[in-house]
């Protein structure tokens, strides 16, 4: 029984290690960890709310607003930006 528990724990550890590397496309590990810490529920709620009607508190670039919108979603999820 103890061996089964150990095998299960090792499998869980491998899964956790894979989660961190899923976003690894030459992205700095600190940025990757920030993405993993985002409040995904808040980010999704924001995206759903403003997908068709832009948030008036931000600028809008007609037909070219994808990066701006993605940044807004990240901010809604808790990403901290510095200037």
C-alpha cells in the first residue's frame, strides 16, 4: 500500500512540474510564474464582459485592439504593470 501511495505522489509531482513548463516558449520563468498566479476567474469574467463592448476607461484602437484588450484581461486577473 505504501508503494502505491509513493507512486501516486511521484505521478502528481510530475504533473505539477509539467504545468510550469506548459507556458515555456522562451518566456522568462518569473513571467511564467506570474501568469500561473493570475486570478483566472476574474480575467475570464472581464474578457466576457468587455469582449463586444470595450471598457471606456481604456483607449480603443478600432480593428487593432487585441494587444490592448489582452493587457486589460491580464490586469483584471491581477497582473501588476510598472511604467
